[in-house]
């Protein structure tokens, strides 16, 4: 992606954003969120009168506005505990989620639809597969409050069933926020969860950046419509050392990530993000340690140009960021061996994008279409059977039977193409039901 291309994309997104900000009607997504807010059962703490409806609603609104949560996350909890001065609210909630799927013309070895894992050549032992999983079933605890001495604060813990056989209970997020600062285990600042469309497939588009890390982040509203953020994040590189001429060594330098965002309405924005990484390895031929630089840029957006339509757009490009993306996280591609110079490694390039449209027929019934691609771009001639690119698509329909009960169905079509030109398509039909509480 050239600088000129990036600038043109940004200009186009900002033009659409400016138009949609004028005389903006309430979208059908916002109508659904309003219906969800009316389902809360609130228990009041302390003495005195209950908070005014305006103060109560203002505190509830914070539960539904978060830069690092998306449609896959649990709904805000049904039961809430709120102080009568409206300075504190606490909720314990979760989601029970079940997915089932059927693969044909070649089955993937995992519950996510991942083009990288399409077998080439076709594996006769895995032509079809009927599967199901409770993965994504989650519990979480959230506290929001304000204090005259320390300011606004938040505590958040989330764990889900997504470990061995998708049944082990694992920590997914755990962080604390005080005013502009966040510390803990949370989504990377390089990611943009709000720009991910809702899918039945739990993996998501193969170019989507969904990494989490232990981090310290500063995020600040420069004014009403501009947000900037920067973070120091614990690294976890995936180095493809061969153990003969090269060897992976421990990460020693934190990742640095940042973004700048223009936001014209709640949960509608254009974001430009970047990340810088140090990727260490050892040259066993010369018996020396080396550090390669990895970097990435990402342009993303979520917008509602008209009442029933939501658009999701994302493009990313960089070197040494393969472990942050959907498809290439399945291998060790942050650093790869240089076939022309034994003992040396380099950070290969990648380019990924996706676009999605979600159309609400009513606030509770909507359909979506997602298409995307991720390309692996090595500097040197790779193995002919190595991954070259993956294509991802999803067509789905969701129905919110009640504000807290949702069902959905989806058709996935994807392709893996190898460097030698060999490629194969895969297909999947899946269904999902979930109950949020």
C-alpha cells in the first residue's frame, strides 16, 4: 500500500464520514441498543433517593461505548448495582454461546474458518465434517465509577471457554482504567475491535488484527471528535528459525503502538494506527544475536451512511507483524530464514484488507456480507508449497429474538493459494445461538 493510496483511502473515508454526520437520524443499530438498555435490572446501593433518570442513563451509556469492544463481546449485564449518587455501577454478566457447522469439499482442522488451514492437496480423510463448540461462552465483571480525588475509573475481567477442546476456562482480558490510562491485559492499541463485523465464525476475517497483550496505554480526547492513543505492550514474536543455522531467542523490547482517530458519532470513526516491534534471533553460523525491526500501519473505519446500513473497512500493511493477523498467526512468519544467506533472517511483508456491509431490515433482523484477503509477500523465493494468499468471505443472517437472545446462520467461502499456483476452495455452513445475561 503506497503512501498515495493510503492518503486517498483516508480522504474518501473522511468525506463519507462528514456527510453521514450531518442531520444524522438514529440508526437501527442504535434503536436495538436502546431496547437493550431497557432490559437492565438495577439494584441501588446506599441511602437516599434514587438517581435521576438522566444520571442513571448517562452511567448506563458508558457500558455501551467502548473503543475496544465489538459485536462478538458479551452484552452489558442484565443485573447492575448502582450507587444512589450515580457515581458507581457494577455488573456481572456473560453469554452462553453455541456454534455448529458443516464443512464439505475439504474440512478444516479447527472450529474457526481459517483459509490458511485449507489442505493442499485435498486430504481424503477430511472431506466432510460436522462439528460444534461452546467456545465463546464467557463471563465478565465490570466496574465503572468516578471519585472526586482520582477521577473516572474502570475495572474489567473477562474469561471464556476456549481452551483444550474449547472447554477450558481461560482469562481473556483483565485491565484497569484510570482517566486516560489503562494497564493490564487488553486489546492491542494497533487493533480496532469496533471495525470488526458480527460473524457466526468465531475467527473473523483473515486480515483482522485481534491480538491482546499486557500493556500500559494512554488514550486522550483532544476534542469532541478526535482521539489519540499510545501504548507500551509486552511482545510475543513468532520466529521461523530452523534450529540449525538460526535460533529464536526471547523478546527483550516492548512493542510500541499508537493511533489517531476521527469520530463523528458514537461507534463511528476513521482510525489510522501503527506499531513498531523489535524481533530478535541468533545467527548460529556466526554465533551472534541480531535484532530486526518490524512495523505495521492500519487504516480502519466503521460508519453508518444511512439508517439501516453499517459499513466496516480495514486495510493493513507491514513487516514482521504476521503474528498479529488472522491467517498467518497459524505459522512462524514474523521472521523467516533468508535462503540466499545461511544464518540470517528477515521480516517479510504482508498486506491485508476486508470490507463488510451489515443491513438492518428492522432493529432486530439484519444480514451481512464480508469479503477480504491476506497476502504474504516474502523478499526472497519461498518454498513452492508456502502460503501466498488467502481469500475469506461470509454471508450471514441474524435475528435478535429478544434483546438478549440471538440466533444466526452463515455461509463461508474461502481459498488458500500457494506460491506455486496451486490453490483450493473450502466451504462451510454454520449456525449459532446465544443468550446474554
